[in-house]
């Protein structure tokens, strides 16, 4: 069934009177359980698309629906719930707070939701085990490798258990080995925990973990690729 529908979404930025059409009426569905990839050249509208879905920016026209309901029609309570625990955003440049430890960074979204300390500790222990970051929980970001920082950032996005993970170039700053480790973990979260992932990437190796890939150019989809079940990667 359709979890998320992007329906004829258009986004025109107006910077100092110069309009830029970043999305030109893009439409697609994200089906329950999918690991969907979005590939396209720089400037094709990928980040704009994720930001519209994350409600960081508003489409100029068109709409985005969650389980058939337009998110633009959500009341403030539903919008807060959508932002807080239906979607999780994972950025390329980590966006970790440098003056907080790994544990404190991961704790942030849980504190915002008013989770009890005991429950938060339990969730952090579990996700840290899964992502192999237990030994860096008490380190600061400057003391971690790139791969470790990205996995701490992934833990922070995943710990509120969002239904949909929006990932913007999650392997963009990683070496090949760290990128592969992260992708295997994301794939595991998709398959074992049934989380949807919508990932924007330039990285063909990362994209090979997706079940379906949409190629976008100039703000529209021009090609779609579906991976067969059990198709070998490499
Ligand atoms: P991608 O993520 O595929 O690189 P973006 O969504 O970042 O693409 O950008 C799509 C287009 O919109 C580009 O032409 C970009 O320059 C333009 N753009 C993105 N953000 C803004 C903004 N805040 N103001 C004006 N133009 C923007
Ligand atoms: P991984 O792929 O496990 O994320 P890397 O291959 O990037 O890690 O690094 C391997 C090890 O080297 C890490 O476990 C880490 O302890 C150390 N390391 C690498 N880069 C850094 C860094 N910038 N600061 C501190 N330690 C680092």
C-alpha cells in the first residue's frame, strides 16, 4: 500500500527576483516497506524534494500525502507528530553537535519527546549495539572517524523509531568501507525492522542497496529502475 504520495509537486525558489524551478511537477509513491533511491545530477532538485517531504520547505504547488492524508492539512499536533516520529532525517554532513558526546547527541530527539531517562538509555544501548558505536558513545564528534560520526548521526535519526527515514547522501563523506558498513545497516533496518527509507545519492554502490531507484533531472523523474529480488550486488 502507499505510505507516502508525492503528487505533482512543484517548487520555485525566488532569490532576488530570479525564479529557479527546482521541482517541476514531480509525482511518485513510496510503497510500504520500500527502500527507495533517488539519483540525479547536482541541482536536479533532490534535496528540495526531501526538504518538502520533511516539511522544512513548502511546495509552490502540488501536495504530499501520508497514508492518503495531505500533510498541508495536518493540524499542529499531527504535524509535530509527523516531524517528530514519523520521519527521521539523516544528513550527509552529520550535523552532530560538537560540544555533546555521541550519547548526548543520540539522546536529543528522545529528550525532545519527553522520553524517560531509563527508556532512553535502553533505546540508545540497543541502537548503539546494532550500529557498532558502543565504544564511541562517550566520545565527542572530533574524536570519532567519519564512519563513526555518520553512524552516530544515523542512531540519532533512528532512535525515535521513525516510519520513514529520509537520507540525503548518507555516504557522501565516507570512504568505501565505511559507506558499505552504513548501507548494510540501513538495509538491515529496512528489512528487519520494516522501516521505509527514501535515500538521495550520487553513489552507485549505495544505490545498489535500494529496491527501486528514481532518476530525476530538472525537477522531474525521467527513469525508474527496479532491482530484482536476490539480485547480486557489487
Ligand atoms: P540537488 O539536491 O539535486 O543538488 P537542489 O534541490 O539542492 O538540488 O537544488 C535544485 C535547484 O534549486 C538548483 O538549481 C539550486 O540552485 C536551486 N536552489 C536550491 N535551494 C535554493 C534556495 N534556497 N534558493 C534559491 N535556489 C535554490
Ligand atoms: P569506521 O569505518 O569503523 O567508521 P574508519 O575506517 O574511518 O572507521 O577508522 C578506523 C579507526 O580509526 C576508527 O575506529 C577510529 O578509532 C580511528 N579513526 C579514524 N579517523 C579518526 C579520526 N578522525 N579521529 C579519531 N579516530 C579516528
